[in-house]
C-alpha cells in the first residue's frame, strides 16, 4: 500500500459499527495491508477481529462436547438469502437445547451484513455458530447460563459465482449409506462427524455425496435434503426429528406448489429412488442440485431432469428478488 493514507483498509474493516477506524490502526497500515487479501474479518463475542486474532477457549463446550448449533446463510449479489428462515431455525435449535441467544435477531442481521461488507463478499456464505460457552473446565452437566455466557462466532466464506456452479449443469452422483446419526437431526448442531465421514465414503467411491438410509428409507443427504421425481411428482421425506428442516426445502416446496407441481412428503426407499425419473438435493449452499446417479443406477437420461432444472431457476430467481 502506497502513500500516507491507507484507505483500503484493515482499520476500517475492524472498526466498531458506525465509528471511524481507531487511529493506531489507521497509522499501522504497512504490514497489515500486505496481509489484507489473505485475512478475513470475523466476529467473535461482540468484536470484529482478523481471523488470526480470533480465539475461543479450549474449555469451550463447542470444542469439548459438540455442544453448539449453527446456521449457514448464502449471499448472492452481496445480499442474504432467506435470513428470516435461518434466524427462526436458529432460535428453535437454541430453545430445544435450552441455550440462550447471545444477541437478538436484529443484531444478528447487522452482524451478517457487516461481515458481507467488511469482507467484500459478493457471492458466498456467512457461517454462524453458537455454543454453550466456556465454563472453565470439562464437565458433562450444563453450566449455569448466568455465569457462563454462550460463545458466538461468525465468519464469511467467499465463493464467487456460487450460483453458476458447473455441477448443476451435469448433475451429481450419490451413494447410499446407513444413517447412524443421533435422533434429533431437526436441531442444527455442530455434531458433523458422521456427515463428514459420509462425504469421505462418497469421495472414495468416486461420488459427490451420500444419501443416508434408516429403516430402509432415505432420510437426507449428508448436508442437504433429498428428493426424487416420478411421473412429474416431487417426493421428499416428511418433516420430523429424523431430518433437518431445510430452509431451502421449505422455499423450494412452496415455489413448486405455486408452479402447480405435485409434492408428496413421505418416506421413500433407495430402490424407489433408483427407479425415479430424476432426483435432486437442496441446501443453502447448493440451492437445487440435480442428482443423476444413485449407487450404480443412472437416473433417466443420466442428465439433470426438467423438474430439478426448473426448480433451480425458480429458486434462484425468487430468492435473489427477496434477498436482503
Ligand atoms: N447444511 N440436511 C442437513 C443434514 C444439512 O446439514 C443441511 C444444511 C440441510 C439443508 O438445510 P438448508 O436448506 O437450511 O441449508 C439438510 C449446511 C448447508 C451445511 O452444513 O453447510
């Protein structure tokens, strides 16, 4: 960075909302600016910090017990998709686990927006995690929330061209694996070891993802909801404790019904899925993504089907229009 005034500026990106950058940071621009392109500004417990400076205790229950919840909200064109849906699900996850929200939902929205601005995100995601905090030692029982405040962390992930993912043009392959996760998958917790193992099983098998099967029926993908299409009818598992209540799922089913498509919310087997005309997944980061192969069975023509393709278009159009 040349010249006496650093306008780039790490200092501005670190300043508290609405305040000028602190002078000591404005002056200290030489070394910081060199690192600026590498370093994200993240949010930790009320502060905007460089990612290298952000720290959480080793006694944090998120780290020791996976005692935390999270949300992933997409950003397209610098705007947040379905923020209200993610905020509502977050509140539900917190209340199911008797955890307090450390900030109110208006403040949460402004933190999301600040991270988009400070990190210059056009397309990407904002990741949010709230844990039951740091009680200062390891103990199975929950600490008293009056003395142990929850930990809140948010960071951005830049994914230029997120909506133009080439995988959507060719479709993805999934394998089926047993669903051995815990019984409250409707709560969006950070217990993601088995989903990570599932992704690795898929990778080793030369596939893109795994659909999980319990008692003979598909629950969902490792990080997405699962759908098949037969004779124009969209079939996806009904809501319950067995799956995450996807925010993208809710929007896509609403758009499908508005477009006079028939939706059936019920369990389906892998055998039925292999006989389907098409299949797809939904999530905040994949939007609507066609599935063209399940285990060794190619679906339909082996190319993304018309229903998934149309739903992806509608979802992206409508979500962009409603983004905030
Ligand atoms: N995953 N099911 C599971 C198990 C998920 O982890 C997700 C989201 C979904 C889709 O939910 P939504 O439409 O609200 O994103 C379904 C996020 C994207 C993740 O873990 O990165």
